[in-house]
C-alpha cells in the first residue's frame, strides 16, 4: 500500500478519536470568549464534527493530489458509461439496502441504528452536520474503504473477498457489527460500481444520494407518520362507506 494511503488512514482514525481533544478545546475557547458553558456545550460536538471532517477531507485530497494528476485515463470507463453507472448506482444502492434490511429483519436483528439516531440528534442541534453526513462523510468513506482498502485488497484477492473484508472494516468503523449484512450489501454495491468504472466518483455519487435520502426521511419522519395515519383514516372511511 502506498505511503500516502497509510497517512490518509491514520488521519481518518485520528479524526474519529479527535473529539476527546477537540470538544474540550471548543469549550475552553467559548469560555474565553465569554459564552456560557451550557451554550457552548450544546454546539461543541456538532461544531467539532464539521471542523474535523472538513480538515480530514482537505488533507486527504492533498495527499491524493499527485495520484489524481498521474492517474491514467486508459483504465477508466468512458465518461458516458461512468455517468450511466453513477445514475444506475443510486437505485442499485437502495435495492441492496432494502434486501439486506429484510434479511436482517428475518434473522431477528433490530433494525434500529444507534449511529443514525446519534447523527440525527447532532443535526437537530446544528444543521451544518447535514453537510458532513450527506457529502463530506460519504466522500471520505469511499476514498478510504473503497479506493484504498478495497482497491488494495482487490490487487491480491478476488472481488468477493476484497468486498467482504472491506465491508467488515466499514461496519466496525461505524460501531455497528450487528448490521454487518447491511454494511456488506452497501460495500459490495459501492465496490461493484468502483470496479465497473475505475472512477471513485461513481460510488461517491451513489453514497451521497443514499445518505441524503436517509437524512431527509429522518427529518420528515413525523410528517410521514402523520400522512400514513391520515391515509389509514381515509381508507377506513371508504371501507365503511363501501
């Protein structure tokens, strides 16, 4: 594996652990500026997430700058084909997620996600976190888990093993090993898109679309529940009239 890849992985790991230092630093700075502890304590975690993810993305792109310039276009799918796979990859990702969710449900695995609930809680505190969840996070994850980890494994192993191992690491990184099937489905889908086009931007687009959709659904869950309740009421009225 290239040394730049190792640097990126170490930076990503450091970013995941950086809240231990970053959040107290924001609390200290807020106190120095005269803000109350309660005011700063509420905004510190989401603010640090935005700062740390942004810095990590910028450093990642900086380490990949030479590779981007030196990358041979011969191994990449034509632009038209890549655009086609980028578009097709969005419903493909949702189908894979739905199938995996149904399998987990049949196995008796709770479909609730503590990770998702924590993220939504942070979004409710600061809307800026949406940028991280919908855009910055997926970009970093595809670079690290698909381009670097899967890509490096795929040079020595077949597609199945490479996708499985990288998906396992992907699941562990999210702290939700119980949803390995779900993460494996996502990992296989995004790895497939990457292999088909050799353009990391293609799985990034599918990943961004999926995360954005989940955030929108979660933010409008109350409205959706009210809509379903109203729909059931209307159906009940019509059934009685019939």
